[in-house]
């Protein structure tokens, strides 16, 4: 699954550590999500959507095969 | 005249007060943002703090369990000449320390974030699988006369620990 974590974080001038703190996860998790190596749980996705003040589908894009 | 002068000062005072109040509000907003930053750092600390606290607790109880295990192993030989009551007491103490260690480990895992939990889950699955496969074959070595010695069950613990550590490293590399 693709996501816009990196772009949205950069737009807000946040570091990975800032975002990790806001979402109450480790920095490693943010790195893995940004690199697309890890798809977050639904609850974390909702948390991110709330934080970025955007709908989930504006942050995460499902693969074309779905 | 006096009243008019007073009014002038009163108006000026009120204006200054309004302006300072507005500045104060702006300051508060800025302060609010700063507070958000502080809150952010606090939250950051909260996960780091939890991890630190849990690691410390796990280290303490693991050390206590190891010490109590050493007492169970060497105490009868070196200290109390196989006195059964004392040995039973030390075994009881060892079980309590073991329980505390297990609970500390459980707490440590529960407080990890979802990716870290997944990494540990993968490592535990690998470790369990490797230990079962290794343990089963290792137990048969003597009965099928491939080795002369009686296989030591503690060997499985080493395999478990090593496979867990290797799996943790691999999983960390996968997600970083």
C-alpha cells in the first residue's frame, strides 16, 4: 500500500521523531511506513488521518490490484 | 476638568489593557503551540519512557531469576549440603522470580508499538519452530547411536536464544 506520510510530514516541517511522538509509535515504525515496508493497522491509520486532518484515503492508496 | 483627565487616562489604560490582553492571547496561542511541542516531546518520552521502564524491570527480574537459579544449582553442593527443606525453599523462590520475569516480559511486549510487536512475534515464531525441530532431532541423537553422550536439554535453550536473536536482527533489517 502506498502512502503520503513523507510528503505530509515534510509539508508540516515535522521530523520523523515528531510524527512518531504524535502517533505514539517508535521512529522505526514511521520509517517503515514511509518506505512502504509496513502497512499500519486501521487504528494507527485513523490516528494519522486525524492528525493530518485528512480522510484516510487521501493518505493511503490501495494497490491497483484491489 | 479633573473628571475629563481621569477619563482620558482611564480610556488610555483600557486601550493598553486591551492591546496587552490581545498580545497576551497571541502569546498564549504561541505558548499553546509551544505546549503542543512540549506535549509532543512528552508523548515521545512516554513511549521511550515506557520502554526504558520495562527494559529495566525485565533486566532486574531476569537477573533475580538467574541468581535464584544459580542458588538452586550450586547452593545444595556448596552451602547447605543437600538439605531438602532449604532446596525446596530456593526452588519456590526461583519459581516466584520466574513468574515475575515472565510478567515483566509480557508487560514489555504489551507496551511495544505494533511494528515492534510484529517483529517480536516473528522472532518468537522462528525461535519456537527452530527449537522444536532442533530439540526433536537432538533428543534422538543418542537413541539412534549417532552420539555417545546423553543430550542435555539446556542445549535447546541456547538454540532458542540464538535463533531468537538472529530472527530479531533479520526482522529489524527487513523493516528499516
